[in-house]
C-alpha cells in the first residue's frame, strides 16, 4: 500500500553523516578524495536532513510507519494548497541540488546525490502527472486506515500514549474527507465502488474491532476521550460514504486504463526501466507456458493421475492441527534459515522474527511487521499468525487450517522472512548512506522477494518438497497473469471482462476470484511489480554470469544486489555492476 501513499520515501536515522558501511566494487570507486570533497559532502548532507524533516512533517502517517513519532496525532494535509507547496519545495530542492556537482563528492555521496535527484523527479511526477488525489478515492481511505492501525501494530510506546494519538487522528478524519470532496475530479467508476467497500469495512473496524482494543487500556478518561473521537469519526465516515454513493459515483466516468504511454513513462521515471511492451509480453507469455507446464509435472508427483488444481486440494489437506500451528511455524522458520545458509545465498543472515498471535486490529491470516528505519524503541520484527478461534464452528476451524496448510505457511515464511522481505530489509539497514538505507522502491522490494523464493524452490528445496513447490508455482502463475493482465488492459486496450476471462482460463481461478483479480489489476497497475522485478533481477544476474563465467558467485551477487538498499534497480546496476539498465 505504501507505494501508493508516499509521494517520496527518503528517510534517515543518522542525520549527521553518511558513514561508509557497505563495500562497493573496488574497481568502480573513481572520484575525488574525501579531503577535497568535504564541503560538498556536508552541503549534500544538509539538503538531505532538510528534505527528511519536510517529508516527515508533510506526511505524519508515513512518519509513524517509518518510526518517527513526533507527529503521531496528526494526519496528512492533502489540500490543493499543500500539494502546490510540496511541488514548489521539491523544485527548489532540485535546483539547489544541481548546484552540487557530482564530481566534487566522494563515492558514497555521489550515489546519494543520484538517489536524491531520482526521488525528487519521481515525487514531482507523482504530484504533477499521476495526480492520485484527484483520481483515487481509495487513497484517502488507505491513509485513514494506516493512520490508525500503524499506531497499534508496534509497541513503540505505552498503549495509553498510542491511544491518545489514535483519538487525535480520529478527530481529524472529517478534515481528511473534506479534502477528498474538494480534490476528487473524475475517478473511474470501479475505483469509487471499491472506495465504498473499503469505507464500509473501515466503519466496522472503527465501531467494533478498534473499540475492543482501546478498552484494554484500563484508563476510564482515555476510553471516554476515545468514545467521543470514535463517534465523530463514524459520523465523518458515514457522511463520506453517503457522498461517495450519491454524488461521486454518478459522475465517476474516468478511464480505467492508464494507457501505454503513461505506463511506460511511469516505469521510466520511478523505476528507471524502459518498458518495451511487446518484448515483455513475449517473455511473460513464455513464463506463463513454462509455469503451467511445471505445475502439471510437479502435480504428477503429488497426486498421480490428477490435475494440478486437484493436487492443490491435497496440499491443503496437509495442515497442522490447532495445537501444532505455532510450533510448526517456528520449525518452518528455522528450516528456511538453514536453507539459506546451506545455499550460501548471502554473507549475513539476520535474526529471526518473533512469531505471535495476530492482534484483533489486524486482518488476514498472517503478516510480517518490521520496525521502521527511524524506530528507536521497537526493533524486533514480528511474524503475526492468526490462531484458530475457539468460538468458530468445526467447519470454520477446518477451513482456516486448510488455508494455513504446511506448504502455505512455509511459502509465506520464505516470502516474508528468509530469503524475502526481512532479509532484504535488514540488508538495506547496512547500506552506505541514509537515502540508500531507507528508500523504498516497490518494484525492487517485491521483485527481490519473488526472485528469491522462485530461485530457491527451483533447486533442491523444491525437489525435496514437491507440495511446497506446487504451492509456489501456483502463486507464481497468478503473479505472471497479473503482469500480463496489466500489459493487456493498461497498454493493450483489453476490456475488464476480457481480463477476468484471462484469469479464469490461464490462471485457473473461479469466476468470482478472476473478476476480483481483474479489478485489482485495473485499479493498481503496480501489481506487475513482483514478476517484472524478478525478470529484471534475472536479467542482471545473467549478464553478470556471462561477464564473470566461472568467477561468478551467488553469494557475492546477492550481497552486492542488496547492498544499496531498496532503491531502483537502474541505480543499483550502475553503481554495483557498472552498466546501465538497458543493455
């Protein structure tokens, strides 16, 4: 969600300098000595500090997520005036940055300057060209929801303190929705309908789930203040839902498809990728065929004589009991870590997260919570897992456990922890500069997780555990279908009904799930990120293998790939591997 909320994602905890922590390739460190670059380095650091503070002030919700808690009682100012001020600030910052010649900086600061320039350009593009606050009513609900839940998900302060911030933000929802009424112009009908769905879900959260969490604080005065804020927020939300249904929906005539030109432009500006539609379509179609064939082959080993969809039902049957669920997750996490060590994927493996029950204010079956890069109090990552509710019927308990079957749990841990998001996120903390350590390029982050899990299971682990491999291939098939659907709908002119049919026929989904996937693609073209990011990483690895031959090392490749942090792959490529993205 955060790639949609943040206009920029440049933050740092060590605001005073850019100490060198990651090692760049020795042959590519040409530049002036530190002594001749001190003044320019410090000038750049000043711009970075200034930009960081402006980013936190401008987006208090993002600041909370990052771990900066000076603005926890506020919500983002999304007025047209605030947007204009932000664009002016970014343009001025860009002009000032132009005054610092790259050649006058040391090597680490050269990369930081490059990244800051990129982030300014991407943020201006988002505000001036994409203009999501005019097109997406969902955006306002995402900010409202995250603004509340992110105060509760991590124990960065005593609960009473966080409850006070929750109440303060609830009282600001009316102003947030007022800005939505003023800003929204002509969104697509589907986007407005989805916003109504989300708003109704948020209402249930505010009226029921959130209240159950707050009453545990044990402070009658705080609970009373919360009840007042809750009443006001529900009134604001009800008014907004009525406005969405009665006023915005009838005039929601905007186009769903962003168009080939805008899609290519977005990928070029934000991710540094020259998106060639036809070659990518061919590659993705080949990946689709390969994955479907592998699904069928692996299914034969899981359930001889049955289709892969039937074999997957057998995978779901293989689940822990209620009492085994958390113990199995802990065991699977240990096995994932051992697999990474055995394969020598990276030089350093971070510590494992805690496994805890999903709190009531979160939803879903499982999720990973990592501390933000600015967090000073709550450092430990937590893998939340939803337990079986004793109040459920026998059928509900069985369905829950089938969803959290052994293969699904293992796959989730691989994706979220090792070798996926936690491994990548912790590697980013050791990057050489503040902007590298805490930038957030969605294509790289999701691409790394998809690449890492796919490659890990394409080898010995997948062969040793065919059920796990089958589950991974099923998920990969959906991600490939999403990439193809984005290209077909947003760049190729396909209709929503055609995309739903595509998901049903090629992705093996039932009609309802296929329709929901089509709608997801229509509203968020960046669902292509996992597959496209994986393909770009594969392309880079293949280039390195051709260049280095027998000298190629998986460990060194992954260390260098992750050393720059979650920044655009084009910048990683240039600075770690010495060649441009488009070969």
